[in-house]
């Protein structure tokens, strides 16, 4: 079957046949310097001249040899790169039409020009100066950073702002590491290399590229572009002391969350196991059927350059209808499992899982509904990143058959603001005044008052209480939804200088019906198997520090699945956190009898053994875990500490250095290595690690800022409590007055 790409393939053959010799000469002319090269701003000599001209007026705010801090981004030579050396995206679109079309609607293409971003970064410029925006622009506007435009009085033509993170940025990165905050090395863009593999700078004709596709590929593709580590350069970030004049703080860590999740298969500790590895690209760059034409397609499919995520506001603002449609579908694609799990009547025992047993409901009953929400579909937390102004929440509603609302949490208020008492998957960033950084002024952050984001593979429990009125009409439906909108209304109205209504996406929802009288068992096809419902409840109880309930839930799983070793390990984890070490060991021994050499069970057994003074056994078990999972940061950390306890400093050093190869910012590694290096006579390394630990450790006084904020805001203070009940909602009585969510 012929595809739309076929004519271009024919053209490529004809061009290569007819023009091959002439094109080769043209390439050499570019290499040796002809009329074309004379005016090419990307030639090495002109790059040096350009860089020297920038340094004459550049503000080296963070050191004479650190032009790009607070971003970790740098260039291959350390010099600036003329913005004119970056081909525009439309140039790449000549042959990559489909990729260009998708990219234009992506968050990458709009990473700088979006008004809400510009408004926020202008706050930083106003408060501290444009030099500090290098922290942001290393990822949001790399061309501005490396061209030297981010300094007072810059004369750089910034028409590239419209292209944000353009093709020639991503495809000119030579190296990355996992520190984040723009931890990449950017070279001058080149779309071809010569016969010796040397880059040919500047734009060349489409004919030249099509005649040497192998050289084009060598110029613009690297194997590591397909790795999650590549994405970590920007999708992990910190707030350094140079930015906030305070101390190092972790901002976002999507890469770390992925690396620890079941999707990466690099850690034995997740509660569930995936069949295969999924990278960032697996989810955000899936291969899709070609719509337009694109020479990058293979077998009629192209790796998506939409990088679908959750930016619904961008799609609305720029009228990107296709991007909006696909983004909504992405948000609804099995991210959450919502389970209306349990029902408690009048302070009695919890009836669970709902649908598996008889129960009765009567007028006057005080009902407490337990909703278990599982993040099953994404490899990082929800909401991701330190996104205090993102907004995702649980909306809960109970109404009778006449439409009378018995309780409603999580409604959108008339002014567009979310009900402040809603259970939100968010954090609250507090400044030194004990006030909310309501406009995402992360450079003023001192602490997060609390963090209710839900981690990959984990579950949360949210509890709602209401009373069944005497005149309630049977049946009563209870509905729990997970809603999402890009920003909270306060931030969006600030960003747009007016009230701006944002789309609200219902990501997942469940409804159960309660009959006044007897409710017999009723299987809902949307329910997980009973053992998994108990397992998710147990995980939620564990994270809520309700250890007795967690043990009870996992014991139910073990009864239902006596062959499931992880159920026994889960019991052990709950008991371990409860400091019941003998009980934990007993469950782990049973788990290992069922599944010998199980790395997850061995890891927790090692922790028990170390707590009980059996260091040799702990070390042996941790070594076995690392054989199976060599990039398990947890196993490396615990093995290093166990060896340190035995004064085996050389061996401890090996493990902690391996840990830093996975996570360069591991706090325990900084601390122990500062001691180990000193005892090994490595004074310079010891000083480096001690300084890093001092900068990155928690500020013991910062908690007062959070307490001050929560003291002033009783309406949300309960959200800082791991176990609480939403029970103070005024019932509405107007029939049909339901959710504002769409």
C-alpha cells in the first residue's frame, strides 16, 4: 500500500542520482569557506568573535567563568553561540512537516512565549534582575541563554523567543547528566557532517541533506536521545543558593520518580511490577501513524513530537484543537483508579470493600465514605513537579434521587476559585513571611507546608462524612472524581491580567448507589479484584501512617492470594515502619520461602537485620539485591551505610559513589562521603561533599514558616494531616446543582 511519503522517497532517489557529485562539492565548499561560509555566523572564527563581543557587556553575576549559572547548561567550548546559528524550526519543517506541525502545538515550542510564563519570569526579573532568569531559561529558552541575551542592555535580536525549545536545540545536545536544572552540553547546531564526521555549520539545502541522509543522521541524532536520562537534564531541577540567597532546595524530580517507579524496573521496591520498561519517550513520544509527510517516519509511523502532558491552557489559548483533544485523551488514559472502597456507619466498623457484602442504610445515619485513589498510569507523581499553581483535586458529591445534594466537596466557586477545603494533589510553598507563594515565586520559598501529591504506583485515601436527612429520597448516589486544570484561578487571573476561564478535565470518576434499606452485594465491573482493592487500601493506610489498618489490609490480601509473596512483604513493611521488627522478620521469612531470592523481601530483611545488629547478614542480602538491581539507589545507600558502620571505608566509598552516579544529590551520600573521604585522606573530596551536605540539608527552622501559614488558614490546615475526614460541608438543597467540572 502506497503512503503519502512515497513521492518524497522517489524525489530523494532522483536527487541523489542527479546531484550527488555537485552536492559533494557544495559540502566541501562550506567546509573550506566559500562565499556562503563568509557570512555564516556559525563558523568557528565568527563564533569566537561573537563570544568575545558578548563578554564585553555581559553581567557575570555568578562568576567570571560561570556565564550560564544558575542554570547548569553549558556549551561545548564554554563560549557563547550566536542565535543566528540556530536554524529556525520552519527550516527543519521542509522535510519534517509532520514533526514540525506537532512540535508547534507542543509545550516545548511554546516554552517561553506563553503569557503566563512570561508574566512569572518577569516577576523574577523585577525582584532580582535578568541574570537570575538564566536559571529558568536554561530549559525554557536555551537559545537566549547560550547567545548571551540574558543580561542587562542586551542587543540580541530575540525573535527566537517564538520558537522556544526548537528542533536545533534538542538535536544539538552533546551530553547530559542527571543533576537537572539544564544539565546538558550544547554545541553549535549542524544538520550535516562531512565525510570525516566533522560538523558542517549553518543551513544547507534540502538537496544536500537528502543526498546524505546518513550524515544528516549523524549530525542530529545521538543514541542517548532515546533515554530518560536525556529528559532528566530539564525535567529535574533544583533551586540553588545563587537563585534564592538561602540554600539548595529540590524543585522537581520527575526523572528520580521515574527511576524509582515500576515503569523503569530499576528498583525492587514498587508495590506492583510492570511487564516491561517504559521510558519518558515510551509515554510522551509514542510512535503514531503519519498524517502529513515526514522523512523521519519509519513504516508509516513517526515518534510523536507533541510530548503530550497536561497543558490544557496552552491548547485553549493558541486554539490548538488537535493538541487539546489529544491532551484530554492522554489525561484520561488510565492514569487513576478511583475506588469507593469503604463505608462506615455512625462511627462503627468500616464495611469494605463495598459491593462484596450486605449492609443497610437508614435516614439519620452518619456515613463516612472511604475513597481510595491509585496512581497507576504515570511514572511520576501527580501533580508532577513543584507545581504549587497546578490544580488537581478530588470532587465528592452525594445526592438523592430527587437531586438534593447531601454533601459536596471540591466545587468550583462563583469566582472560579476551588473550594479551599477540597482534597488537592498539591503542595503549598511558603515564604519567609509565613505566606503562600501564590504566584509561583519559587525563589522566595522556604518550605512546603505540606505535600499531597500522589506518587507513582501508590494510593491515597480520602474520607468524606455526611448525614442522611430524614427526607432523603432513595437511592443515594455517591460520586468521586479526580479533576484537573492547569493552574489555580488566582495565578491564572494574575497571568492574564483578567479573569480567564480554564478547561477542567475529569480524569477519572466512580459512582456507587446506596439504597435506603438493605444493600445486597453488587459487583461493579469497574472494580479491581478484591485482593487488589485491599492491597491499594493497605498502601494508602501505610502512607497515612495507619500501620495497624495497613497490616490488617495486607493480611486480607495474603488470605486471598496465599501464593503472593509481595503480600507478606507488604505486611513486613508496615510492621517495620511500626517498629515491630520480629513480626516484620517473620513475614519476610515466609515471603522468601514462597519466592527465594526475592529482591524486595531481601532488601527489607536487610533493614531488619541491621536494626537487630546482624550487619554481616544485612550486607550479604543487600549485595544480592544489587546484583539483581544494580541501579537501586536504596540498596546502594543502605549497603554503603552498613559498610560504613563496620568501618570498611573503601568499600563504603564504592557504594556511595555508585549511588551518586544514579542520584548526584543524594543527601546521605554527601554526608557519609564527607566522613569517608576524610578518613581516607582525600581532603579535597571531603570538603566538597561536606559543603554539598551543608547546603542541601533541611533547615531546622523552616518548619516555623509552615506553622505560621497553617495557623492563619484553618480552612486548609486539615490537609496537612495525613488522616482526616472531610465533614464540614454545608448541604445544598437545590435539585440539579451539581459539579462545575466538565
